[in-house]
C-alpha cells in the first residue's frame, strides 16, 4: 500500500532492511521557506514527494519540496522507502515480475534481494549501492479476478492481469473511489500472450477448429481417428477451474454455454507441468499459454472456411491470431510513489521488452517476416480465391511484396470508426519513433490496407485504400522530428485479398480489416 515506513538497520545477505511501524494519525505542521504557507493537520501519508494531511480545510496533498515539517510524526525524507503491494495472475507474479524487478533494479543502479514467503508470495527489497533502502515490493499470486478485486478493495497498489477490468469491476471501482470518478484505472499492456492448444510432437494432428476442440472437451469426439489421427482414445488435460487459463478456455470454446459439463481428465495447477505431461503422452490434448508451451507442439486453429491460423511470436505481435491475451499492469488513477511510477514507465520501454522476451514471453517489439516465410498465408489466399479475387489478383499481391518484409506492427480500427484500437495506437507511436531515429532511411515503407469480404470488390479496395492513407497521415503527423524526405512512402488498398481469418463472423472480419506495414 501507499504507506510511509521508517527503515532501520538489519542484515539480509548484504542488504540492510527493517521496517518499523508507520507514523499515522499524528499532527504535523508544514511551513514554506518564505513563511507564506503554514498549515497543520493529521499526517495521512508521505510518499517521498508529497505530504497528505487531514486539515481543517479537508484532505490536502502538498508537494514536500520547499516545505519544512514540524511535529513528532514528521517523516525523515532520508529514511523514506516506497512500500508497494502487488497482486496478480500466477504466471505474471511467479514467472514474469521477478525478472523484471531485478532488471529494473540493475538498470537504475540498485541491488535487489528476494525472499520467498510461500509458493505464491514473495517480497523484494531494493536498495542503493550504499545499502540505503529504496523500496519494498510484496507480491501475491492468484488470478486476474482476485487481483483486480484486491485493487478495488484497497488491498494492493498494483494489479497484474490477463484481461481488462470488466463493467462490474469498473462500477465497483467507481463506487470505492479508488481513483478518478470516470476512469478509476490506468491500464498498460506490458506483454502479449495467447491461449493455445497443444499435443505431443509425436501426434500427427497439426490443426483443429474450435468446434473440434469443444467437441473433444464435451465428450462428443473421443478418438483421434475422428480427426485424422491415430486410432486411440483422446486424453484431455485441464487447468484448475478458477484459473485465468480455464476462464480463457471456456470463453473461447463454449462462449454461449459457459456451464457446459466437461469430460473428466487430469487437472494441473501449473501451466508448465501440463505442457511437460503433454510431451510424454502422444494421445493427450491440453490448453495453455503461449509462453508455457515448452517442448509440446502447438496446434494451428482451422476456420470453417479452411483458413489456418498458426500461433507464433509474429502472429501474436501482429494481432493475427484470434485468441490473443494481453498482460496488463493496472493501477488506480491516482498518484503513486515515484518508485512505482518509474517502474511502470520502465515496463513500457525497450529494456523491459527485451527482458520480457528473454523470460520466454512475447514482447511488444517489432518483428520482421519476408513473404517467403508466410507460406500459410499464401496457401490461405489461394484457398479463398473466388470469382472476385482471382489468379491475377494473387499474382499482383505476390509481385507487390516480393523481396519485402512485413513488420509485425499492424494497425486495426474500432468497428465502424476511423479511430485505432489501443494496441494499434502503440504500434503507431513505435513506428513514428523508428522513422524519427532513421531506422527506415533510404528504404520504402509500403502501407497496405486490407478489408473483409463484406460488400463488393471495388468498394472494399476503396475502403482499404482510405485506411492506408489515414495511417500514412497519422505516421507523418506523429513523426514530428523526422526528415520524411529520407523515407519513401507508398500506400495501396488491396481490399479482401489475403484474408487472415474466415469472414463468416465479426471476430474474423475484424482481423481482416487491417493496415499492414511492409519494408523494402
């Protein structure tokens, strides 16, 4: 929590940390250097930068810079250290955050010391090189629902979740007044993940539809021979019912019947354990997070129209895979201690993204992929060709991008709007920065718009061209420090050619309405 603690001395493997009691509910008086300000009240909080006091004027928050504090409860700024509580999804708290905290400490010249309190709780102590304490971070692993609930109830400072707060949680947060009335939460994406389905590498089945997977778990398909595999019974693996992965699985496979009884099978509390068990059983199937696949084989998703959607780091970064989950850091929309603000800023930067990739998660950096490396895409395009998209269109598509590389930074728009979604806005910012720093100097950026198949061919081409032009305009307006003459920009509207998903539902059409960035 956002409390003031006095740090004393102690010894923990070279780092000195000890907490004494917090100084609460005692009066102080604050003076400005010129004597123009004098205010007294009960000290509620001191975060290293600001005093919060309960005065006769109500609750006041005052910048400590230039103020002198008088009273027994006055904190010693030299002994202040941030004390933060964290609550989050198990994979984030146990597998991701420790590495990020250690890297953040290293990058800021601080030492870190971890103490495990249980298999779901840990504490990190952070100190400077003189062993002066800077922060204590206490974390508890649970699930996203509990983490967001902890934030609403005031039991944690930061929540780490695999989803955004839902409508009921937003309503509860507003009622609890944890932040600004209209926007009680601040949310930022720190990494990318996805729900994926896995089998043993010895299993010949390489792709299944969501309907197939639902039928397997509902007990309607029980033998691999029904899916083109071995004549052997299917073993199903599950996660704990209250886990984030179980919730994501139910949402993906049984969206209309979330209470569907599932076929019994082995239940795992750890995603890595499930993946390891899958590798040992050629007849098993399971679901897990992309970051926990380990030595299992990931299945491609197969749409009703035959389009294959393989999950890999590029398709996750580009938003081309349908079951993507973003990993969020969620904070109340109020001022946090400087240490917390700096840590959140670090999570959005390049060093953190490199650490995220090193830890086995999918970072938000930009990846490149040549057309020759997109065989599934070319196969899908050929399979979906019809009287409106013929062989000449496909030949033109291949010719246009031959020798070029697609960047994973893909831009998509809110339904029925020219406004980009949050992920696309971040991609736009990164691309603009790359233009400013000269990453594309002497090269050509091809900004290619695509559409779904709703409507006629010419209308879809016009619409995709309009969105490509809109992205180009946004890129130029954001890259204010760039010498734009050093980059060649080309826009093209390709309409409904090269779909990434079937156009038979809104989710698939949304994936197809996109603007891609190619480099040559």
